[in-house]
């Protein structure tokens, strides 16, 4: 399988935080979610991959053979958007379009205008326009997304695109992901970060889990759902089941947690019910395990 | 490898939304309006105290007020624009790092901004000169004052570049107005000392040009090393 990005041992040292070594893949043709708690290193990794932040060591290989993120050909192929204040707040949609049109070779003003109308942001060609600072957080993010999606890119890298969107807008974002990927089937890819996967599950094909600056699990969602199981049981069996589970939580009457599918047989002897986990349940289980290991 | 074919004006437009010419025009008009507003305000005060237009105008023109206002208002314009930053953590900072040309585009934008500032300074000084030549408000030593104020404010542009070596933004913002006004002050005083002799002013202007170029290069090199590549 081709990878849009192959991350080989990237590290970044800060005074109080160390990212990596990160080894991960962003498969070509799919939407990859970078999942982790706040402070896991998702934004740092995305910033490094997009040339916003320098790395201490390691390498990222883009589209099979490109490694220099300062190369304009590569910049043009990547559509990056940060989670907040991506553009100066005093800018209008027209200024955004003027700037992005000059900043990249593949910006389509007509498409930007269509996207702005679709996102109910108004017409960027209109004379009287609101500044970004006057828009709600959700509409700011819509404006950022419109500017990125109006470019003919091959890889979208979005940092927390859903965090400021309402449920309806998140649903639309999932549809946009599907549209983006299907427009050039197999050639385009998406990498987005999130710490709340529930609303984005429908749009996620591949997941990379991060905790404490490191990748702790990754794979296609369908494969992960085969690798792990969701286990329920009565509280009286929790202590017996716990050694065979990755993470477990419960109350007075019942427990629930994630276990490796290979332990399903053993767990069934403790009168437990086994289900296929959702990506949200999988995320909670895997990240909780990482948190417990760190303590 | 980058193949950055952007012009200085285009690079400036990517960062600010305005081309270099429009930015210079806005700065120049802003400075002229500010200078006019300052003079008008003091003129009204003088008018109320003196009672007649000609006396109020003479009072203002003869005391070096006009020179001081010209230096201060032009200095404020240079200060505001000289302190503009586009760091990663500021709005737009991450976007600017992904546009084509990368740091080369940043360098072009800063050079365009410098040209716009110098152009705006010249525009404000020309307005001051016209105001003097038309007899609206007289400068103490006429065009000589303009040359001295311009020369020392040019020096202050270079100094503001070096202020970027101060990494603490609060300290930098606090010190910059003092540096600009301390540098601009000799531009107001020295024509009196040298009795309007323009040669010293011209010499300072001649020194200021390479000083600005060196400071600009040093500032960009420092920014690339300590901010852009971090």
C-alpha cells in the first residue's frame, strides 16, 4: 500500500515535553484520525509534518519520495489548517482569498466562493464583509476549511477541525471528507487530529493513537475492531476478567472495557458479553491504558 | 528547494492582505492625518489663548512645536509598523509558514514593509515641507529641519530592527517608543545647534541607509535562526 506520509522516527524536544520517536503511516486514499488526549503531541506532530515547526530528528516521506517540506511542489500538494486563528482575525473572506491565491498555485477562487456560500458564510466577493474576528468559532473554522478545500491538493492535514463545530457541521465535515476523497479516488488522503472521535467515526478509515508524545497504536479501523473487543460483565467478575483486559472501568453492578480479541475465549468463561467496539470505545480503552502505564 | 517568483508586493499581500503600494499609501495618509490632527488640535488651543489666527500660527511656528510634532507623528507610524510580528503562535502565524517560498516569502514581505515605511516617512516629510513652503505652518529652519528629522528617523528604522533581538515582547514594546523618540529628538534639536546647516543631516541620512540594510539583514538572519526554524 502507498502512504501519503511515512513518519520515520520524528522527535521534537521542548523544555517540558518530548515528542517521539514517532513512527506512523498515513495511508494514501483514506482518512486518518490522529487520536489522543490533550497534550499527547498531536498538534506538534502535525505542525512538524506541515513545516510549521522544525523537528529535532527523524524524517517524514511524503507521497513516496518527497522529504523536503520546504519544497514548493510539496507545499502545494498539502492543504493544512490549524485549529484556531489560522488567519489574522482582522481579515475578511476577500482578504483570505487574495492571500491564499498568491500563497499557493492551486487556489480556485470560484470554488472558494461556492464553499463559502455552502457554509453560509456569505459571498467573498461582496463589498461589505464581516471580519473573521466577528465570526463565531464554528464559522471561523468553516472559513479556514473553505480556504483549504478550495485548493486542488492531494493531502489535507487538519488540526482539530471538528472541535469548534456544532453536531450538524461535524456531520457536514464528514461528508466533505468523503467528497474530497472520492473526487480522486485513491489519490487523495486526509490526516486530522481529534480528541473526540465520536462525531468523526463515520469519516475515519485509519487511526493513529498518541499518548505522551508517542504513537501507541495504529491501524485501519476495521482491523482494530477485529484486534480488540468490548467486554461487559457483572461487577462480581470484574477482578477475574481484569488481568485479561487492556483497560477496564466499572461501578457497583457492572464493568466494561477493552481486551484483545485473542482473549475472548478466556473472558467468556467469566460470564461476560463480548461486542465489537466503536472507535470511540476503542479510543477510550487504549488511551486509558496508556495513561495507567504512565502513572 | 523553492522556486519563489513572488514579488515583494505579492509577498506583502500574502502576509497583510494589502500590496506594498497600498500599504505605503495607507501609512502615508495615516501619518499625514495624524500630523494634521495634532497640529490642528494645538492650533485650536493657541487660537483660544491668542485670539487671532495669525498670532496663533506665529506662536506655533516659531517655537519648534511643528518640528516636534512632525518627528513624533512620523516616529509613531514607523514604530507601529516596525513592531508588527508574525510569530507562529500569533493569528496567521502557522498559515504564513506554509505558503510557497517559506522563509524567502517572509524575507520579501519584511523588505516590502521596510520600503513602505520609508515611503510613508518621505510622504509625511513632504507634507511637512509643503506646509512650510506654503506658509501654513513654518518650521524653524525650513527644509533643513525636514532633512534632519528624516535622517534621524531613518536611523530609528534600523534601531527598531535591532530591537527584535529583545525576545521579550513586552520589554520590546516598552522600549521601542523610547528608542524612536530618543533618536528622533536630535533631528529636532540639531538644526538649532548647527544653525540650519544641512550637511550634518545629509551625513546622518547617508549613514542611516547602510545601517538600515545591515540591521534588516541581521534581523532576518536572527529571526530565521531563533524563530522560524524552531
